[in-house]
C-alpha cells in the first residue's frame, strides 16, 4: 500500500493499521534513534495507537520509548494564566516545546548523546517529576503522542496525524474538554496537519480506521 497522504484513504482493520505502522517504523534507520510523533486530538486517542506499536516494534528488533507530551507541559502558572479554558493558550502556551527539544528530541537526534528525560513536569501535581535521565540504545524508537505537534519545527523523523472530521471531533470530545475544540479547529485551518504528516489515519470510527501515506506501506 502506498500513495500520497492527500489521496484516497485505504480502509484497514485496527490490527492491520498497527502492523503497517510498526513495519514502516522498524524499517527506518536514520543513524540515530528514530523520533516518531503520533499527533492527534485527545478524542482521537493518539496515545492508544502509540501504545499499540510497542510490542510489535520489540518483535521487529527495535527498542520503543513511550513519551506523552502532557509530561512536557508548562507549569499551571503559565499555561493557565488566562484561565482553565482558554483555547488560545491551549494552542500556544501549554506545551514547553523548548524543553521537549532540549531534554528529549535533540538528545535522540543526530549528534545527540541519547541521554533523555522521559518526563519533566507532572500536570496532576504541578511539580517537576524529578525523573532521571535514561540512556537510549542505538536501535531505539521514540513514540511521542500528543495534540498540536506539527508545524512547530520540532525535529521529528516520522509523523503520523490522527484526523477526525469536524462532526466526529465534536461528538467524541469529552464534555469537559469541549473548550479545546476552537484550538483544534485553528490547528486544522492554520497548520494543515493532514498535509504535513507522513501518514494520516482517519479515525472517526476507531473500529474502522483508514490510512493514507506518503511512504510505502507493506
């Protein structure tokens, strides 16, 4: 299976999707740990897709590293400066992209020492996690999940965007998180993640995903 990420989506089963992505990831060797982003709104559950890739990657001889961007959010005093439900702040101020690069992405990239922080800040306690540095093996694959990841210039080697249609986004977003929808709409409008991603997963119905890819999928 191959084609442009802007072309026709190909229906697949959830298991087939996992197998296709695991094979695509495992076959890529940039000469340093592979940095993969699974980008998507919380309603699309990008973390579940990232989690599903860990065992298949191990079976293919790679060492997965699972990281969620929620542990690289800024402190509440910064991200909630304009209130708990400010969509503009959610879009621009929640993720500490500089720390994500400094403590994780750059360290796993070309010339990096492969010593990385798996977590930095706990949003539940609003305190530093005090996690120690870990050493990534040369065959490592970072599986980084979170929303609003593309279009920020983050150094990533492979990007997957989980796309929800407008009705699905509104239907599947938790009522307590509906205030984030304007930020997610802005992301679609201003960044166009479905044009930037290497792989797009249509995720309106998690039982029946469809996939589009700029890279060959076997």
